C-alpha cells in the first residue's frame, strides 16, 4: 500500500461515515507519513498506533481476516463484486 491509496480511502470513509474520534493503525509508512497524519489532524481526529512489533494488538481481527480468506474467499470464484459482497456477508 502506498500513502495515496490510504489518503483516498480515508477521504471516502470521512465522506461516507463521518469523522471518528480516534483513528487506530499500525506503524506502516503509509500511516506515519506527514500527509496522512496531517489529514487526521486537520479533521481533529486523534491518532492511535499499535506498538512496534506488538502483534497481539490486533491478533483477533487478523485471525478473523485469515479465516474469512481461507474458509470463504479462496474457496469460491465470485462472478461479480456484488456476489462477493453477498456471500461474504453471509459468512
């Protein structure tokens, strides 16, 4: 991932869902970049980052995404994005 991709995703999320009080991420370069942190600060969003090398910070969500991929996504060949959205929502 690069910084621009994350900035675009942040802009879309702010537009669709409004601003959160806190934005939590890991310490990847795209999230620690001046551009990304400046956008959060400009929107008065507090910044929270997982500790460096602290894999237990998000182990539950990482395990969920792994399970979803191996138990659902990798086993099916979705014809359309809409079908993928429907099937994944059933999962």
